[in-house]
C-alpha cells in the first residue's frame, strides 16, 4: 500500500469549476454548527431615532439567515451584561427576538464587561467557528465598581490574553457602531487583535446590510474548516498480492486507488504505469474519472514478463524482480472555491511505487502428469480386463440329447482369452467362447451364430452346470477331472492356428450296451419310440439332466482314453455328425 503524494513536473488538464455557493451547498456547511455571540446595547441612548427598534428588526433577519444548527448567545448590556438567550438558533427567529427587552432604558454602557462576558462564553463553546458582533451607539461609560473603569489598563490586557487562548480555530469579531459618536465599538478590536472587522458606521436602515458580512464570513469559515485537511489529502494506492507472485506471460492485475479526502472530490487523469525490471513491461488504460470522497477506483494494469521459451522438462524454474511506478494527475472542481475562502489546492501529478517478484516453471509438468495418467488408466484397464475376462481354462463338453454316448470335449486351456470352435455346430453355427468374472464368480460365455442375426445364441455357463440351447447341451468344467488310477489321460487335440482348436468327438455308445437300469434312469429321458427320425426342438432338460458318458468299456464305437478320434472314426468323417442323429419323440424325451 502506497500513498500517492510525490509531486512530478506535470500540468493537470483543466477541470470545470463550481461556484462558491454550489460548493458550500455540496459540502453541507449548514450541518456544521457555528457559535454566534451578539452583544446588543440597551442603554437609554438607543431609544433615540428608533435605533433599538431597528436593531431588533435587523437581528430578526440576521437570525433567520442562520442555520438551525448554529449556536446563539444573546447578551444585552448597559450597567452590566445580561444573558437573554443561549442555545441553538432553531427555525423561529421571532422566538429569539422575544428574548430581548421591549425597550432600551439602561443608564450606563459598560462595553468592557460585555466583551469579557463574550470571551467567557466562547471559552466554553464547542464549535470551531465563532463570531462576535458588538452593536452600540455610544462610548464606554461604565458604572462605578466595574472591572473595566477605563478604556485601557491591566484588566484589558488580561482580557486580551484570555481571548488569544480561545479554542476556536476560526474567530471573527465585528464592531458595528450606530451613529458617529459610537467609539465604544472599537474597543472590540483591542481584545480580538487581528481578528476584528470595524464596520463602517451605519445609519439606522443599514444595520441589516452590515450584519450580512458576519454571516458570509461564518459560512466561509465553515467551508474552510471542512476543506483544510483535504488540501493535504490525495489518493492511496492499494496493490494486489499478485504483484509478489508474477507468472510468465501476461498478468492482469488490479490496483485500487482510494481517496483519502473527506469532502473534496478529486479528478484522476493521465494514469500510466512504468516498470523497472529485466524482461518485464506494463501498461494501463484509464479514462479521466471523478473520485468522490472516500471512494475507490479500480485501475486494471497488464504486466508482461518475457521469462523465455517453454521446455519439455518437468521443471525449469525462472525468477525475476521488478518495480511498478503508477503515475496519475489529480485535480478538483472545488479548487477555485477553496481559494476564495483562503485555501490553496494545486493539483499535481503524483506517483506510487511498489516492488514485486515473479517465479514460474517454464517446463511442461502437465504433459508428464497426462502421460502418467494415461499409462495408469491403461494399466488399470489391462488389470481389470484380465480380471473381468480371464484366460480360458478347463473343458467345454458339447452333447446332444437322445443320443447316448455322443458328445465332444473341447479343451480350452491355452486358447487365450477368446476361442472360435471349428467346424460349425449344426443348428448353432460357429461357436465362440470367452471367460467372464463377476462378483468373484467365473463363468463361460458361449455365443453361436452371427452377432446381428435375430436367432443368435448367447449362453452364460457357470462352472459344472448344464445349459441347453437348440437341443444342444453345453457343460463347462472349469477344472478338468483328474484321471483315476490306471486310466490313461486323453491326448491333446491338434489346434490349427487360423481356426482355433478342433473339438474332439466323444465315442459312441449304443443303447444295447447300456444296462437297463441306466436306460430307465436316463436323465435326459432318451428312449426309442415308434418314429426314430422325428427331429427334436429346443430342449428343456430335467433338473438333474447331465450328458451321458460311457458306462461300459465294451460298448461299441467307444473311444478309449488316450486314443485319438482317427482310431475309432473313419478319416474325413464330420466330428459333429453324431449331433445330427435323430432322437426319440416320446413325451419324456422332448425338449421344447
């Protein structure tokens, strides 16, 4: 924060000026109270030529012109001073006139005692603007026993010393003689030296006109009391915190100019910004603006720091230090009015200075962060895909209902994540399988047919469960059953690279080779019927249905474990031919 106050040789542009009356109204001087002390002579001589009556009329007009907040002390004097009224002027001058005596009948004229009482009142008064008005038509003729028997002496010296220590900043005294022989009015100047105005002797009809001068002077004193401090005020520059943390490139900053004046409006013009520092420049564009007392003006400035080219490193630090110099011209539309009341305000160009620093990273950390983020996403996606779609394992068993002993065991281990079985399964088409894991449980997804066909087959097979689709059964053994003792494990099936693994057909088992108990307990309900060639539709297996497996080693066409299909089936024979064999059409064997 810096106070703009350093004068620079520059002439501010002319500003339209306001008249004194307009300035006084704008400054609301009527709200500033002033102290008036009126000393009215009530000796018998004031009755001559209707002087006292004219004085009452003049005072009424004088009171009517004062501000309601002004303070009034009304003193009458002849033999001694008397207090007629002490308080605010208010809005009824008639009430103030009623406080005066109806006529002047005093025998003496003690001017010294009256002035002494006025000094006593001012010593206790609070307003900083005060006026003393003495109206008399005679000489100083005090009674015996008074403290001021003569027109000079020690008592007058002490009274003068008391007047010099009054607390008011602006005191003016006015001596208004009524008639040519009113020398007592001039004694007021001996007390208020240098601050007394001796008005020309006034005729009876000129008292009102003469009293206009104290009122005008009091109004000027009020305005001067308001603007005295503002003649030394200016604007205060409040710099943002961003000045201490400049970044590379253009920086938009806002400087706040605060008016420290209480009453005086200021006109700001020719605002500019200069920067002292390496590779740092600044600019601003502010039109001529009137700043009201206590108001803030936001001045946008642009500070450009050419720190150097950007690099692809993660961090390339750069620092700088600089100084901002804000220059502006100040003026006021009240300058002429201030001169009329004895004040001087000369608008000047002023400057505020603020030191700043800058620090920035010329590297591109965002590129590194983005790269690591993409890498993390890819790694997470790979881990998630490996978890959600595990590699194939186990054996897929494909069977046809109603044909005991037929089926194929397709080893899936080593097939990767996805596998297409060749050749196509009759009634289903090309079968594609892939694994899936959901909520910690694994399953095998079997799809058949083209993806966009309405008759496409899609099955999700949990481990060791049978699923039927289009009269074909699918069972996935996620963990192959280990061969029993003395049993030779099956030989691996050749897997062409281009078409995936070739399914291994299971050995046929004739119905005659099955014991009657097995036929009666056939879980698929297969039994010979009168029409062995009737095709079977979509099968709905029994709850405990499982594909048939050979139960006797002497069953015809059964493939022995470890013997490849070529040993039991003629060369070139379709491995899925058994799936086309008709099934019985008995009610217990239909899969609809």
